[in-house]
C-alpha cells in the first residue's frame, strides 16, 4: 500500500514538473531507499535548483531529513509523508537548519492520483498555469550506486570477520546513505577524525570497517591490492553539509572495481585550519600511474567541490587564495566548463605557476599533480620563526599542506599568547585545543609526539591574518615575527 502511494506520488510529482515544462522527469528521479525519494528542480529557469520535494514513507533519521534538499538556492522545500508521520516530521525538523529560512511545507501523501497536490504546489510556489518556467532540472542522484553482486561479496567478507550479515548490511546501508548511526543509535563520532595509514596494505573492507570503528587493530585483513606506500584520509564530520561527501569517500573505499583507494580530502567543517583550506584545492592521488585525463578530472573535482561547498567560511577563504594567485573569474569559469584534457591541463599549469610564486609548490607524478607547501615556507607565512631542527629538510617538502605542524612541547606553551595577539581568547580555543591534542600524526612524515591544533583556526580574525600574510608573501615580503 505504501509503495503504491509512493509510486502514485512520484507520478504525480512528475506530472507537476511536466506542468512547468519539463519532460521525462520520472525517469530521472531516483530512490535513496525504497521509502524515500529526493527531488530538486528549478522552476525559475535558473541553473541552481529552487524547489525541493522529499517523499517520506518512513520516519527519517536526522541526517536524512534533507538529503538532496540541502541546497542553499532552494526557496521552497516540501515534505510529503504519511498521515501518521506528519506531526513527527514537523516536530523533529531540526530547528537549526538553514531550511527554516526558506518556505518549508509538510503535506500528506495523496492516497491516489489527483490534482490536489498539484494545485497545492502551484499555490505554494505562486506559479500560474503557464509553461516554460523550466530551462533545466537537477535531480540529485542516490548517494550510493553499488552493484548488487559486489555488495553481496563485500557482505560475505564482512561476515567472515564475525559480524552477522544483517548487522553488516545495516552498517553499510546506514553509513552509505547518510545515516551514520549504528543500530543502537550511537553516533559514529570518530568518523570525524582523520584516518591515516601508511606502509600498510589494508584491504578496502578493512579501511571501511575501521572507519566505522568495528574493526580492531588485530583484526585488520591484509591485501596486496594497493601500492606499498599510500595514505588514506577520510575527513568526515557529523554535519549535514559534509555527510554526502563522506558517503562518496566511503563508497570509493569499498568499491571493488577500483584497484586503489584515492587519498581524498574533499571537504572541511569550519573548524579546520586556514591552511587546510589551501589543501582542499590539491589532490591526494594514488601513487600509481593514471591516465592524465583522469588525474586532471580528480583535481578538477576537488577544486569544484571546494567552490560548490555550502560552507561560507571555506568558500570565502578559497576565493581569497584564488584572488591572490591572480586567477580571474573568467579563467575559473573556463576550467569549470572545459571538457578536454589538453585545455584543462594547460590552465592548471598556469595556475600552478602562480601558486609557486607564493611558495606553494606543485609536484608531478606520471600525470598526477600534487599541490604542496614546503613546511619551512608555511612557517614563514604563518609567522612561526622555525620548526624543529631535527626535521629532515627533504621530508618537509612531502605534501604537508593541510596544516601548520606544531610540536606540542616546543610551541604549545606559547600558543595562548600568540592567539591573544590575534584577538582570540582562551575561551574560544581551549575546547578546540583539548579536542585536537589527541590527534596524533601517524603517517610517518612527522615525528612521534607532533600535534596539529587545526581547530584553533576557527576564526575569521585568524583567517584574515593569514590572508594578509599570503598577500605579503606573494609580493615577496615575508614577515616572520608575531
């Protein structure tokens, strides 16, 4: 009965969108689960979607409320759900969401095909019976697309490690579609940590299970799939904005058709450091040969992800960095629209040359370009007089791009004083420091005992301070005093 109601509503929504001048919309709509459909579309003719419709046939988890509806451009958000869920959906709608700044409507699913919903949506959006409101429609695809056989194979391997198949399926499903909750309701909070592995040939399954916190150190399975030296970064957090990106990383990690795990650094919450944001325009690619057009597309994908982020802090900072390098809006638009590798590659090389002028280096590896910042230069940009003398200078150039690396014993006692010089209080940073100190760098690049207090950079004052130092660096002026 529920399925019939959902199918009926899906057809009804398709008819409604057809009313606005869009054809074949039904074929484009995808189920996130058997009981849930997300649709986003533009009824104004603009490229960005302005209406979002979610069909709910069951109680959504908090992270499922929005799904594909998490677009800042949406003006209308319509939840269609069963009669018994109407009140609960309304009560559970998170009060902190940006959706509350838009027109949000919660309506019952129609029991049969009729025009009531169609009329209601027309009324809500203020649209008349004229067509041609649509120039294009954007329908968010499901967060995972796993071949059934591959998923079964993956489940069997998980089962062989002692987990029940049912539990395994729930874990994979919930993690992949955005639930990130295990059956008990416990939030898998440490998905927000960086998972760094080096010189370990972990299987995809082991990486995935370890990310979920259900694989112990002694239970790691070995695989010869990956090169000897590789690093996997999963940077996830609990916010809705990064859940979809987290899902993509998880899928990359468990999709068996690929012979490698990408070193992916897709998105950052606001508390990540300014320098980390620089890192997000680079690409951590696998240390093995890839066709040049693919390496270019990976880099482009990360750059696009950065600028399409809904994190205003991130976008503003990235735009500042682009401005410093002299990249024009026209150039940026070109790189976002070019389809051929030679054109993309040519533009990227122009960008790289500009990066190098301000101390951001680019290193190639069989067609793969990595943007990195020598730590020694990073120290100057951020006003640190020196780093530990015991650091090998060559090692300093090994893609250490996402943060300043501070040795706890050497620098932490001066940290509060330095923050104070930037107008930051202890209250602003004490929690961030305590949360950060446990995050050890185990990649082999940095010595044991090093920490990266990235969270303390959650400040527009510090962001602006760093930007000013970058400007000075770009003009050849390096001020290394605080």
